[in-house]
C-alpha cells in the first residue's frame, strides 16, 4: 500500500514537472534543501556528536539550564530535529529527566526561529548560490578523508552548500513563477484563511519533516509576493505544529518517557499556535511596533515574518514554561507504567531503538538491561541452591540460611529460562551488535565488554542448571557427608552472590574494587578446598564413586558459576564509566594474582 | 571556579585533553583510590585486633592481604604505567 502511494505521488510529480519547469525548479530546491539538512545533521552527529552528548549530560542539570541549552544548540545547529532525537534518546536512557527534556525542547523551539532570521536576512539578500559552490567542492574533498572529524566537517560544508543551493533554486523558482501566475488570487482573509493556511503549513512540514524547509518555502514565496503576509504568518504557525512530527515519529520506538516527551512537544507547539491564532491582531501590532523600532522596513515582510515567528515562540515559552512541573505530572498520569503479571514473560525494560542514536544512551540502557538480566539470573541461581534471592540480601548468617533452607526446592529451570532470561538475553545481544556497528572503535570496546558480561551471566545460569539436579538429590540424602559437601558448595555460592550484590549496590569505589578482588581470590580457592575434601572422602570410603563423580562435576559447575559471575561483575564495574575505566582496571587483581594469593592464604 | 579548573572542564567537555593529560588524570584517580584503600586497610587492621571469631579473623586477614596486593599493583602502575 505504502509503495503504491509512493509510486502514485512520484508519477504525479513527474507529470506536473513536464507541465511546469518552474514547479520542477521549486521542488528540486526543496529536495536539495532537505538533503542539505540531512548532511548537516550527519555532520553534527559525527563532528560534534560526542561534544553534544557531554554538553547535554553536564549542562542540563536544571530545567532553566535545559531551556538555554535548547536555545543555544538549536541556534548553532539549525536543527531542532537533531536536538529532539537526542533528547528522546537521553530521556529513554534515563540520562535526563522528562522535565529537563521539556526544557530543552521549549528552548529548541526558540532556537529554531534563528533559521527564519538567517533566511530572511541573508538568504534572500545575498546571492548565496555563489557561496554554495565552493562549500560543495571543499566539503566533498573533506568527506572522502578517512579521519572521522574531517569527514564530519565535510558533511557540514556539503550540508550548508546544499542548503544555500536549495534556497537559491526556490528563490529562482518563485521569481519565474510570478511572471506566469499570480497565486495571491488564492489568498484568503480572516479566521478562515488563518485556519486553512495553518493546516497547509502543518501538512507541508509533516510531508517534508522539516520546519526549516517549510519556512524557506514560505519566506521565498513571500519575498516574491506569491503569498500574502497574513497567510505566510498562518503557514509559519502551521510549520511550528508540523515540526512535532519528528519527535512523534522518534518516540514510536522509544519507551514511555520518550513518548511523554513527544506529547509534551506537541502540546507546547499546539498551545503556542492556539495563542498565536487567537491573539493574531495583538501579535501583528507587536511585530509592527518592534519592526519599526529595530529598523526593519515596513514592507520587508520576510524579516517581519521572522520577527513574528520569534515572538510567538517566545510568548509560548513565557506562558507555558512555568507550568513544566504540572505538565510532567499530567503526562505521568496519562502514561502509566505497564504492570506485569507474575506469570507473564519478562521482557526488556530499557532497550529501545531510540537509544541506538547516540553512544552514551546506548551504553547506559545496555548497562541497565544487563543489570536487569543479572537480577533475574541471580534469582534462579539462588533457587537452584534451594534458597530464595531474599536470603542472599538478608543480613542472616550464611550458616543459618543453609540450616533453615535444608529442604530441596524444586524449580523448573528451563521454564524460568524461557520466561525470564531468553528474550531479554537475545534482545541485549542484538542491541549490542547493532550498537557495535554504529559507533566508533572506542565506544565499541565498552559495548563488547558489556555484551561479554551478558554471555558470562548466562553461562553462570547454565552451570547452575546442570548443578541443580544433584543438588536436589543430595540435599535430601541420608549420607550426611555428601550432604555436607553440597551444603559447603551452597555456602560458598551464597557468599559469592552476597558479595556480588554488595558490589552492585555500593557507591564506594574502593569497596567495590576490594570486593571484586576478593571474588577472584574466593573463586580460585574453590578447586583447592574441593580437591582436598574429595580426596579425603574417597580415601575414607565415606562416599561412593557415583557420589564422587557428581561432586567433582558439581564443584566444577560451582566454580564456573563463581568465575563467570565474577567476570561479569568486573566487566560491568570497569566499563560503567569511561573516565574511571583505566583506574579501576589497574587496581583489581587479575586471575593470576588472585590465584597466587589464594594459594598463599590458608 | 578557578581559571585552571575552568580550562580543564572546558577541555574535558570538548574532548580535547591530550593523551599525557589523560594519563595524568588516571594516575590522579588511582592515587585517590589508593589512599581510600589505605584507610580501608587501617580500619580492617583495627577490626582484626578486636575480632575474636576465628572465621571472621581469617576473612579479615584475607581482605588485608588483598588490599596489600592492590596497593602494590597501584604503586607499580604509578611508577611504570
């Protein structure tokens, strides 16, 4: 259906192009302009992508700061779309709050109005096509460089070049157009006209997915007297509403927080548009007064349109920004978190495609989801040891836990795997692989480490599944020696799980580093203690050969659980924060060092 | 914010810290961690003096030897890393 629609639109366009060369000129101008926007966004992503993320992380601690961040970054980058996608990605990853995101998008609305000033002030008055050509040449040369930054600059230059060229084409198109047809005949006055042209503005922006492109079209048409000033204002209002489509589309793959953000964006722009429509006359008076005050000619409608665009966004912010907290409360009430049935399949909580747009958000959600998987695996490993997860985190002595939970606890591990592990694990690995292919080598290193941590966690689960069968059998055995040996395995693993939980919960880095090293030393002790005990039991005929084989196998499984979980904990801890990675890694004992220490200590 | 700190923060945000500066920063972080570990060592040593339970004494001794090893690793990194 979609393909048929696309084909029909293309066929219709092709037919109209054969009828009007001018229309072809205008449409190619729009296409070149949109391609320029695409190149510009790509350039900003690769050239200052990291910078933007660092700025967003540090300079949006309050809603007011977020507002200024939105104004400044959008003014510089001339793309509210990029800022809204970045905000959705960061909100979904939990790196910034919804209120901060709303602050950013309010600011971005104002920042994007600088585009209208640039087009009306420079784009129409200077022959910008002259500047476009060298930019395209230099940009293309830079684009073919191997270095990422040069490539990014190349994209930026090519993007700007195409933007200029697109504007020039549109300008030329409208100039030619007015010699043939005067479409001002179709102008409509009054509220009816405002509503109709607002609607046209919305549709045009939704189709082009760029309010900048719509504004260029409006300003060039206005400068060529192809539309009336009043209708141009209505179109600008419409473009402001239509631009929310980017955030709405972006939020389709985001979680609830991302969706709330997109709705907040839509609400803000809708309300600003309503205010502008209702108070159109006072707005026009304000624009006229300010224009004459700052020296804009009375008939320079393009600049007056830019002024109007700024005013109605500014007034929207003044009126709605103080209500940010209330807006957040309303959105939280509208988008309630989905409550999961206990027997329902567990699914990912944090991973969504919007987080794949930027390395920091991808890293954050991947880390959170891994911890989610880890908690599920710890729950089942605890049950495989015939205890409950709450026992691990309780303050009870380990001997006491083992004493109290002296009955075998059967749990269907395969069913648990299907319900609580498989889906999440699969999605984490798929997400990590997708992210690996998208980002730089440096970011890839961290993503691979987190992916490996997941593999270790699931390996630990598999080992616990193998161990469970004998654990169930011997915990209720009449042979107290074999029972004691299995209780010994349980105690060691409970202690291990407890240390792991402490590492995940502590904020003190030195404690975590010490505990991680301790985990490695404890893991190395498994074999030493088990071998001594096994030799003794066999020699004294306290266990039969079947028991001995089971014990040998299960000791190995216990060792696998401990070592895989330790590896996972270390990978997650070391790769949690990029800037602390090297320092953390340098102090944690390696396997060899831990082994040497384990053999030294009694 | 002092001028030096401001420049440092700006460099960090812009991601233009030269390699030797990053190394210096890592060493600085390790030094902080080591001093925390040293404090941890002293407090565990004190705990050991008052602990009477044999198992807990063993665990404390093990932790002390781990910290000792970690401090040795840290010193090696600071001198040769």
